[in-house]
C-alpha cells in the first residue's frame, strides 16, 4: 500500500487572488514583512497497490486527468510505502 502526498500550485505566471487576500490579511495582522503569498492544494491519496511504478503511474494520471488543471497549475507528489 502506498500513500501519495500531492502538491498542486498555480504556475508562476497565473494571478493568485487568494494569495493576495492572504497577504493583505497578514499585513493587517502586523506581518508587514510578507512580500508574497501563493496558495495551493494538498491532497493525500492511499492506494492499495504493491508495485511502486504502477502506483506512481496511477497518481500521475489522477493529477493530469482530475486533480490539477495543467493549463494553469503545476503538480508534484511524494509516494511512500505504508503498512496496510
């Protein structure tokens, strides 16, 4: 069994209104030294798969087909074996 930790972020050229809102709120809270915030998504997926390469391929496909909009988002993932 594997646990995939998926990180999805906006591409650098894409505007991030959520990040701007967070930065503004941090400034209001007194964190004036914050110059930039980019918001993203974090997803954990457990797979009942014994083959690491197969698990990697499945997670890659999940990201490309559903989890990330590859036109405006980048993704990466870490895969770790866990006890079932």
